[in-house]
C-alpha cells in the first residue's frame, strides 16, 4: 500500500495560516472577534505601565525640587488608581480571553474532526487503497493536536506579542528616538539570529510531523499483522524495522528541538546586552546634557531613562515570545496543511440519476412506484422529455467489451464480455492478480471502467446513482470486518431498519444461529476488536448473515469460504446456496468444489477471459480449468 505522505521536504504553503484563521472564524464568527478584542485590551494595557512610571518619577523629581510632599500625594494616588483600574480591566480581559479560547479551540477541533470524517466517507475507495491507514489516522491524532497548539497558544501569543511590540515601540519613539534606535539595532541582531535558527528548526519540525505519521502507520501495520509476525518468528525483524523508523523520528525531533532550545538563551542574552547598552547610552546622554530627540518634546532625564530600561526588557521579552512560537506555528501549519489536504481530496463523483424505488407490479406487468416497502424494487429512470419509466429490478448484469486500468496506461482487464441473467450463478476462477475481484469492484462502481459498457437490467450503470446501485447488491468479502457492538447490531448493519426477527432469520439462513446462541449473551454478545473473540469461520458466517438480512437481488461472494474449515464450509455452503437461490450471484473461489454448480465459470488469466462454460463443458475442454481441477495447475 502506498504511503502518500504530504509535504515531504517542503514547507506549508503561505495560504494555510490565512485559511486556518478563516476556518476558525467560520465556526465562531462572534466569539473569535470577541476573543481578539480581549487579547488587544490585555496586550495594550500590559504595555502602558511604563508611561505611568515616567509620570510618577517626574512627580517625585518635582517634589524633591520643591520639597512639598503633600502636593505629591494627590497626583501619585490618581496615577495609582488609574493603573490599578487598568490592571483590573486587563485581568478581566485575560480571563475572558482564556475562557473563550478554550471554547473556540476545542469547538474548532471537534467541528474539524467531524468535517474530516464526513468528507472521508465521501472519498472513493481508491483513496484508501493508495494511502497508508496509519497515516490517515494521524490526521485525527497528531495533526489535530498540533492544530490545537496553534489555535489555543501560538496564534494568541503571536498577536499579544505583536501588539505589545507595536505599543512599546510607539511609546519609545514618543519619549526618545535616540534610545529607540539603540533598541532597533538590537532587534536587527535578534532578527538575524531568529531567522537563522528557526530556518533550520522549522525544516526539521516539518520532517518530524511526517515521520510521526510514518511511525504511526508502521505501528498500525505491525498491530494488524501481529499473528503473522509470531507465526513466522519475525519479532526480531519487526524490532529492527521499528528501530529504523524510530531512529529517523529521533533524528528529526532531536535536531528540531536542538535548534529550538538554543533560541531562547541566545535571545535572552542579546536582550540583556541590549539592556546594558541602553543604560550606558542613556546615562551618557544625561551626563553630556545632549538634547533629546522625541515626539513628546520632553527633555531627556532620569524619568525617561528608567522606564525606558523596563520597556527594553519588555520589548526583548516580546521578541523572545514571538520566536518561541515560530516553531510551534510551523508545526501547527504543517498539521493544518495535511488536514486541508484531506478536506480538499476530490469526493467520489456521482452523475447518476436513475434511482431505486419501492414498486408494485400490476397484473399487466406494468410497474408503479409505491410509498411503502412492497418487496418489489424498480429502477426509476427520468428522461430529458420529462417522462419517467420504471424497470423492475431483476439482477440482469452484462459486460460489453470492458477495459479497465487502476493506473492510466496499465490495463488490468482486457475486453471483458459476459452476462448474468436473473438468478444465475457466475463463477470467476484464476490465479491471484488475474482480475477476479476487479470485475466485482466494477459492478458496484468502486472504480469506473476505461472503455466498454456495463448494463444492469438494461440500464448503463453510469446512469444509476451509486448509493442505489450498491443498495441492490450484497457483498461478502474474504476479509471480514465486524464493528464494535452486539452480534445483533453487526447483522443489522446490512439493513438498518431490520427487525430482530429478520436478523435471526438471516443468521439461520447463513448457518450462524447455532453458534450465536452458544455465545455468553447470544445475539447480545458484545464484539470488539473486529470480532477477535470469534473464530475466522464464525466471523465469516456473521458477514454472510449481514448480507442475507439486506435481501439483495444480486450477491457478490469474494472467496467467502476461503477462511473456513471443511466442516464449517459444508454448513456455510448450505446457507450460501439458500441465500443465492433466486438471486444473480457472482462467486470468486479458490475451492473449485464451491463453483461446480455454477451456470457459467469464467477462467481468467492476466485480465482476460480465456475459458468460459459450465463445469462439465470446461472439463471436456481439458484446458486450464481442467488442469486446475485435476491438480495439474495451482491457482497461486
């Protein structure tokens, strides 16, 4: 199975951040602006104390000069009252922002997971055939988690730091352009360092995201194949393979975090040096009595230099916070890009307009649509002139010169022509890769043909809506999938509105009723882990019962008895014969004994039908089928 992991060796596109913000806004058009407003208030208010400090120092300086301390009490008290009030506002804004972001973040992730899962249900089978299942799982776990950090921490902190930097720098220019220029020089040095370090760490953080998905895919594959690993004593080989994947993850993570961890100490020390330089320049200007160049027009004095030092620390800290979030933003955007890639996958197209409806067959054999279940089904075929015709569903399926290729240019089915009249049993025989399962995949339109036609009751299947087409088909696959739930719920999966009595009848038809009643809770026995507490044969019997309860006119049996022992096969075969009675059935089988009573047997080789006929006809022909039947040839 291919592993089409995205973003290998490249950065997330620039539009991802914009799309992420737009997505959050679409989910929360009121709460998000409110949260942003709280962030702005909190950031601006936290930057203002430097202004108050300058005013307080100015009042104290003036008081020292006049000696009138009584006059200083009023102004200082007023400034402190305003400062406390602003801190209270900042506290309320911060608390509100944190509460809102908790709702917005978790709500966004929940809605995105739902949107991803809903979209995944609309994807064609080819997507799951070409993507590692562990990598797909990583969308819902690792990538969603990095997006959580991006929305709840990184982006808010980036906004806070950006507002703080802007506010503090404006205050700096207001008080002293000379000292502000010193800070700008320090910022330029910081920018060079940040650009160099994050340029390296970002690349490895992106690789880390990819290798995490690769590791999860490997683990999923190993867990699914644990029995095979133990049967072939491949534990040491599995460990060695895991070590390779794990070492790759370690190398990328170690390099990413090595660069990321060195950034804050570097910026911290540059900030300290910048603080010292501002103090030296400010002190030198004071001693020299140099004129102050500022927007405010205030003379340079101690009441400006002291708060300027605090603003320098605050400015350096804000830059540190921004740089600290860069790597998290890169990781978050990598996860967001993968999520959007999934959401942007083209859904399965369906241009069909012929639908399946309940119908009533009149005495003159004309068909009318019914508004209730009648046991009779018909294809409702609207025409361009506004008329509608009804064709009774009988299960007549015909192939006309069908070619098919999974990959353009690599044809796997060549000129396939066959017919299955209502109630006939058609068997496909051939070695692995001959094209048997591919033919059945074309009947239910998991894939569309490249050339030729397939008609169902005389209607081109491309005109039939896929849901209605598949509703008319029952499928029992070689690989049985059971879902977490009771035995009854798993049988009812074939027909969601089936009664308990219908489910039991289907189980009896499939030969599953006997073993089900011997389970601890009978039909209410809970199944988990794909029915791990059942034998392979029992799981297959449940799959047959699930198909039986749907009561479809057409059945597809894809090596349905391949995993069942000989004794169980006899039981299953009786159930399958009862299930197939009166239905058009396509059977793929390795055991030729199960297809001898077929109306027609198709022998395939490299995507071509090389022999066809009944069992007796093919035995007389003494060709490939004869050699397979007598053991002269093996299917695999």
